[in-house]
C-alpha cells in the first residue's frame, strides 16, 4: 500500500481589511494577502470525481475573506488564528492549517510584513 498526503492550498487571496494597531489603520481598509494550506492527511482520492469528496477551496477562501472583513482586527496573528480555528472546526479531515497573512504596505522598505501561523489537530 502507498501512503498519500493531500494538501489544499489557497495562495494570494487579496482582501481589503480593517487591520492594525496604528490610528491610521483604524480609519480605512488596507490590502492584505492571505495564503492558506490545509493538511488533509491521508484523505482518499475522490472516487466519483465529485466536489463533495473533498473540501471546497472556494468555501475556505470565502470564509477567510469574511473573517477578515467582519470587524477591525488589531493583529494579523489574531486573524490568522481565527481562520485556522475555523478550518479545523469546519471539517474533521483537516489535520493542520497554516495561514500566512502579509500586509504589503506595512513597511516602507519591505515588500510585505506579516505572520505565518499553524494550528494542528490534537492526537
């Protein structure tokens, strides 16, 4: 028998969000870029080639955007944690979720600044 591992990946999800600790970040939205990697473990290959046999990445992207836009968040770490927690709660097949959030306009002398957060299922 062959061991398999499946990861569902969303890369470069652009969202306008109210995020940050500085006063000017409370006054308006700013772009953030979200990457999400869902470790599905040994999820079997879909036998019937149907969306119901996997986790719909559009659903994940929509929920990440919704969480980013629902209210002001001070820290990218907080938002990353919320997205990862939702992913593990939403589908028992998700073994771990890594969320990267970048703020392209956070630093003048860098392309982006941000965080990478990983949440793993116990056991």
